[in-house]
């Protein structure tokens, strides 16, 4: 209702945009942050040439959680090999984009970052600590009282409060760190359904969002954080946030709440103004597991397409964030199979978006929040299965004797992890999380009789950890569409915010 009213007033009376319920202006301490001013000046320099391009009305930010360079390389090879090709010559959909950059991912307190701090940087233009969401680094993690006065506003909130439509899609819980950083402020990323002191939990912040008329499209997992313990959820405050969300729009907009893929397929998107889909209790299934089990969940491409269909009805434009959250989770479990298959599904979602938008008025950015410690090693012959064991061929094309063995005489896989739970052979198990039901098993194994290309194979790891860790190297940013020429060079992660602001010309203070 607020968006329709604002558009009608501008059309008939040439009024400037009427402030929404609460204007998402950036506080002085956010705009004066060294991270913010540095990113702003760097992007401003690049923007001089770019201003010849058309201004972006819409922005779609794709985030492959944990999708580092080695994951991109291995996923592109696997995608090609699944089509019967050698694989190395293949490219993922977004690797064809004309502009790219490297992004530095460190948090203010960690060389190797976490998703809360990295996504905060992208959404606010300010780097911060690991574990905190849209709170600047002057506050400590999990300190509710200390976070007051250090809250940061996001690009999504700027767009929402200026009459644009907004949406978030994730294969993780919609209250998990990456999607939460588009709309919430919390000194502790784990406060998804309850919080300390007078801080508000992340799920409640989503439903009660005061900017504009709230987020228009919300699709992902994490239903348990919105419903009570009596209903199988996590909330102990008696609140059913799904009911509260529906009541908020009752009588004003056509709001639909969904719980299955079948619900989404059957929905008339043309008659839908607000869309909330919570398809699983916790995270959504790994894509390979979703397909193998026939789970009634939409794919990330289907969620992306539905979100765009709803959002693009707003002639003033929109912002959509799409996260493939389970790439990260499979890496943590030490399972390259699911990480790569989810990265391929993510690439399909980008392709689906490309089919639906006008690039003359839409900027598409594809990036990651951080990398993982999966490595591609040995000297395998071109076309060797990327999930297979290392094989080197001679001049005649025949495998060389013992060429795929290490100094200890044992074969090894092309992909391995620097740390983590280590080896497991779970055969056809497509749920990487099943790994946590078995004991950690690090050290070298004889893989001679093991099918390392099976979904349930978990690669060996060097350093034993209860969960494989993130990595600290740069990740990539790929861009196409209006304003894409801003994406060049090596940038701080906080510059992503300024790239989106620069491409849209969005004001960060009240007009």
C-alpha cells in the first residue's frame, strides 16, 4: 500500500518521494567510517567513466556462501563432465559476465572471516567483526547493551524505504547470517529466534521491519525460528510470526504464506504482492539430496524466478539478494560432491535471472562471502574426473604406473581439504550432514577400492577439526548489466555496497 501510494502521488503531482514509515538513512558514524569513506572514494573514481552507462533501476546480488575460486574451478569442470565433456573448457553462467574483480574478505578482527561480518560489509559499506550482523566494530560480539548506537543500515533498507521492492532468497535458514545481514541488526548471529537483554531476535526483526512496508519476497528455510515450541518450532515467547506476518498485510495487499514447493508452483504470482515461503524447518536440502529424495522443496532457480516475477511488478525498481547457503555447509562437512552440485544449481539460478531481466536497467552481481580450504592438487590429466582419484597419462595416453600414488604408495583424490573431519565413505548418501553421525577419521587412507565420485564420499583432510574451516584468500565478483563497469580491480568487500549505490544513484541520506 505504501509503495502504491507513493507512486501514485509522484505520477499525478510530481512530488518527491514521500518518506516511508521510517527512512533508512545512514547515520553519520556509518557514513564517516574509514571503511565507508574509502570505499566511497574508490568507487567514485571508477564511476566517472561509468556514468555514461544507464543507471540501474534494479539490483540482484547473488552470494554463493563459501564459493571460493577453487570451488568455482571444480564446479565448472564438474558441470562440463556431467555433460560428457572434459570439463576444463566449460564456464559457469556468470563466468561469462564482462566485468569482474577480486574481493578482500577479512573481518576487522580476523584474517579468515565469517559470513556475518562479510555480508555486513557488502550490505552496509562498513567492515566489522566476525559473528556480528550490521553492528560496527566498536561493539563486541554478543554484547546487547554495547551494540546500542552502533547499528548500521543496509542497502536493502535504503531501497525499501525509497519505494523500491525488495526480496531475499536463500537455501539456508532465512535468519542465517548471510540473509539476515540484509535486514537485521544483532551483535550475535546465533540470536535467530531469541536474544539477550532488550535486543530483538532476527526472525522478529524480519517480520516487524519498519522500513517501507517490509520485505516483499522472502523465500528459504528456517520455519522453526518463526513458530512456537508447541508447533514444532524454537520460539518460547508464544509468538507465531507467520501469523503476525499475514496479519500485517491483511486487507491491504495480497500476501501468501507457503510451506512447500508444490505451493510455490501452484501460486498465481501475478496476483501476489507479498510472498513468504518457509519450506523447511531448518536449512533447505542440498540440491543433490532434494533431487534424490524427491523433497517437496523448490530449487534455488525456481525461487529466484518466482521472486523476480513478483518484484518486477514495481515500476520503481527492486533489490533482490539470492544466497546459495549450502555450498558452505557441504564444505564444512568435508564433502566436495554436494558443494559442487550446489554451486552448479546456483549457476542455474543466475541463468534463470538473466532470462527474466532487462540488463539495460538491471545490475547483476555474483560473488561469495568467503572461501573454503578445498584445494585442487596433483597433476591429473585433462578430463580426469574432478571428483576422482589423481591419474596422469603418458605420451601414448595410457595411465602411467603409480602416477596417481603419493610417496606413501597410496592413491589420492584431486580434491582434498586442508582441515576438517576427514575421510568418510557413505556411498550413495546425498545429505552431506550425515557425515556428522560418523566419527572423524583424518590421516591417509587406502582409496584403491573406494568410489570417490559417489555422493557420500568425504575427502581426506590434513589437520583434524570438528568442522572444516573457512579460508582467507580473495574471492571473485562478477558483474553484468547497468553500472557493471564499476566492477574492476581488487576491492575491499565493503566496496560492494558502494558499487550498488553507484550503479543505482541511490541517495544514502534523506532527500
